[in-house]
C-alpha cells in the first residue's frame, strides 16, 4: 500500500515536471526573442557604455532605439561570462565592453543567442604561444567552451574598421557556428535551407580560390569552410558595399543567416 502511494507520488511528480518543461519550451519558443530583447535585461553600466560610444563603430551607427537594445544585450553578455586575464593584471571594463560588443554585433539579428556554450573568455595582451600547436596565436575558440583573444589584435580590428580584418568578429563567427551545432537551448538557430545555400556558395568560391581565380577574400579564407565563414563575416561588416557588389548572392545569404544587413544599419526602425 505504502509502495503504491510512493509510486503514485513519483508518477505525479514526473507528469508535473513534463508539463512544466513543455510550458517553458512553448513560452521560450514564442516569447524568447521578446523577453531577451526587452525584458529581464538591466540597463547598461555607464562604465561599459562609454567604450561602446567611443570605439564601437557598429554601435555608433545604430539608431537610438537599437542602441538601447544593443547596450542591454552587452550588459547581459558581460553578466553571463567569466573574463580571465592571462599575462596581464586584469580584464578592464573597456575590454569587457568591446569584446561583448563584438558578440552582440554578430548576433544582433538573433536576440536570444548569447553563446551559452562559451562561459569563459581568456584575454592575453598580445599574440600568445600555444603548447598544443607549438606556435603563436591571435585568438581561438575551443569546444571546451572557451573563447581566447589577444587584446592588441582585437583592438586593432575596431581601430581599423575598413580593412576586412577584425579578430573579435572572426572568433565570434567561429563561436556562432559551434553554438549552432552543440545541443543546448540555443541549438540550431540558423536556418537549415540558408545554411545549405551558404555551404554551396562557400565551396564554389573555395574551389575558385584554389584555382587562383578569386581575390576578394584574403588567402586564409581558403584554409577550410570554417575559416571561409569567419573571414566572410569580417568582410560582411567591414567591407559591406564591396562584398555586396562582388557577390550579391553570397552577401544576401549572410544577411538572411545573421538576420541583419550592415548596409541598412541605423535605417531599420
Ligand atoms: Zn579562424
């Protein structure tokens, strides 16, 4: 009799748990973007807003209401991550704001995405030596959930915002593709059809590069499809018009994938 009651109680708990998770999934599905964009997000600390205002070229071009959304998302990103200094005393507020800024720039069209898989961000002052690859790196993203950046190279990406080189956007682009592939709440947010179109365009272009035909992306893009994507993202934001004129189909596919168009920044309501 007692065993029967316990079993019944466990069954009730199991059913209740499933009902609650279904409600959570439905609410997240329908309201996730809204909640993440407008609610449950604190205003930005002025210490983080100032560096965005001074140095973040993308943020500077946004209209006032998009600026507010961007700021809140930067604050939320900073709250969720652990910033770890390597080879220097600390990761400053300015560094945190601008690193978070590059993540939010890339995901501005996907308001629910905060790179949940990547909890830690390691910052080195300059190129760092990797014991694994036995060479110097500027940045990397690993499946263990760590984003590594060298501050000197990161800062140069935003100081010189027109040369198609931006370490922050490059590494965040790697993180975005991995985030889309690992199973968690943010899993598979990039549309499958668009990804197929992208993959076709990517391999077609890499083929041309290997034959020495294309010159728009730097040679490194031909390394593999991940590097091709990361370099394409750098050009998408920094050389938007040239990219669009060179290959409108590829540019348009990226606008659909990232749900934003850098050529229309500040013009969207
Ligand atoms: Zn890379």
